[in-house]
């Protein structure tokens, strides 16, 4: 039976591997360069948790084998950041009873020992946020001592207060509360902690919005800090314009802030880290932050931050400050002991496969579609090119060239039925299993013509190409 063009398109569109017909694909030309951008740090990948997560028994513990495996998939080294809004409502009681209520969290010595076992099992390190909101310095000193003693070499730094630039808004301090007021409190706490822990490292200022706080902190405390830290979200989840389209747009308004963070870090000779970030604050938006589109956004976002000199990124995970599992969490948690790879996780997993080397330049003509590309050169001489097509309607036919003639290329694909999909997401044709393991299928061979690689990339998908040249 002969099918009409309309029926053919309908048939193709029901397949999770459907790509736009050739006539609808945009011609894209990508040129790799030899220009080095920067080395990607080995511990670039990170996850962020509210302090209440530490008080949840068996969550961040070596005994939680599925969770450990999900984290280990993302890298042999990485950084866990404990803090968030809940940190400024938390207390430490060494022999107390753990409590994980958002505004009444209690962390115990047993909680910290479980977290240390989790860090040892994953190989990751820790940034720990202390409570400045209550202004109970004695408890903060006691907590700092316990964290340092239990975490040992796993601790990167302590932070004092979460998003202090919002303290007047959050009710922790009366108006006016500016950078100078916070710095005075920071130094008072730091002095008290250093009196008992002379060599403990600090990071800051953990600002939510004000890049100028980071710049001032770099000047004032740069010689006595381990790193600079800041937060970022695209917008609040209550914003009526929140949508998949908004999430996947190029975030031009934030680029100047990234450039300023990079400059501040370079001038202070310190790394800077986005130690709390996700799509939309307030837990994310349902049907946006928990879709396959979030995987493409996260994969692109991690590369964007790296290109601005960011030393690492902690993606917010799990229970938020409102007491429920965030829509943007990369690791799913049904709060009944079952953990899984959420949609965003696949973007982090793809980044873990595509990184591990030196970021180099890529230029080209994208034909007007929402497509981005990033290249990483590895020590063995191969290059991994990540191409992300965030366009919902237009596929791409990419012609890829390099300074040397390409001889071999193969690819793994990040795909789902649609940008709005919440299930059926795969990387290299495989999903993460119930045990937290991922075993990608054999890579796809990519055509080489006249020394150039030719890639067909469907709408709403990404590909990781491993390229060899002579």
C-alpha cells in the first residue's frame, strides 16, 4: 500500500528515534580548532543538597548502594555541597535525634559519620555550609569542629551563611543588611572557628544574586579563602513565562555575570564554583524541569559554565527547602527507599562521558537553529565533540571538520521520544537500570567524507562524537 506524505510523517514521528525528514534538516557546519580554552577540572561535577538531606537516615550513606552507584556514574571525583536555605535553620547536636524538617533540622555525629562513609564510597569531596541565620556562633564552632574531625581530607571548605545577600528578604536580618554587614559577621565567625581549627579552609560568599559580593569578597578575603562560590537559577518557578522554550533559550542575561565571576577569580588567583544551581528556583516547574528537555539544558549548561572558567558546578538534588523532592532533581527519590535516574541526570551522565580533558574551540554556522557544540581533547589524542540540538522542530545535518583530516568517528546519542518526555530516555541506546548502573550500547559509526564527519541530528537530541584525525 502506498502511504501519503502525511501518513509517512505521522509514522516517523511516533518513533523515539524519529528524525526530521531530510528536506526539513538544516545544514550545519562545525569547525574544530587547536585553540585551547581550558583544562576541565577532574572534580568539576558536583551535586548540591539541603542540610536536611544529611539528617535523613541512610540517604547519604555508603549503605545506600543504588545512590552511591548513581553518583559514581558521574565521575570518579566530584564535590558534594551541603547547605542551602535549610543550613540557616539547622543546629548540630552530637548525640541528638536527627530531624529533617526544613526549618528545624538537627544534624548529629552519626549523621556526619554516615556522610563520610558516602564520600569514601563515591570518592567525592565536600563543601559544608554553617548556620549564620540563627547567629548562634557557639553551635557553629562546635559543628565546624565535628565536620572537620569526621570529614578529614574529604573537606574542601566551610561556608558561613547561605545566600546572605538575601538575608533581609528572608527575615534572617533586618534591613539594611549589605555586604559590609555580612563581612563583619563572616570574620567574627571565621575568627572563632580558627581559634580551635587554625588551618580550616573557607569559601564564600555563597551569593544568590549579587555578583558584586563575590567581587568584593575576592578582594577582601581572597588571600585567605579556598574558593569563591555563587548560586544561579534561570528564574523562579513561579514566573508565568517558565516553559521548556525558556529553559532551552540561550541565557544571554547571565553571560556578563559569568564573565565578572571569571575575572574576579583570576585576579584573586582562586577557583570559583557555582555551588548551587538548577533550572528554576523554588523546586523547579513540573512538566519543564522534570522532562528530557532538562537533560539537554543541563548538558549545555555545564559546558557553558566551563567555557567561562568555572571550576565546578553543584546541581541541586533531592529534597528542597520546602520539604519536597524538587522537580529539577537529577536523582529521583520516592521517599520510600527507591532511587533512580531522573531526566536531568542523563544530561549529567552525558557530560561525564564527554569531558575528561582540555576544552578546545569550536566555530561554525548553525543555520539559525538552536544548536550548540563543544569539544574536549583528551590525552590520547582523540577529541570528543558534543553537539546539542535544542530545537524542537528542526533537525540538523552537520558537516564537521578539524585542522587535520578526520579518519574515524563514532557517536553515542542522548535521545527520547520528545522534549517533554519523562521516561524512555537513553544515552548510547541504554537507560540507567534499577541498580543505578548504566551500560551503553556499542557506538554508532559516523560517515567520513573527504576528511569530514557527517552527522544527522534529530530535533531535540544530542550526540557525543569521538573523532580521530591524522
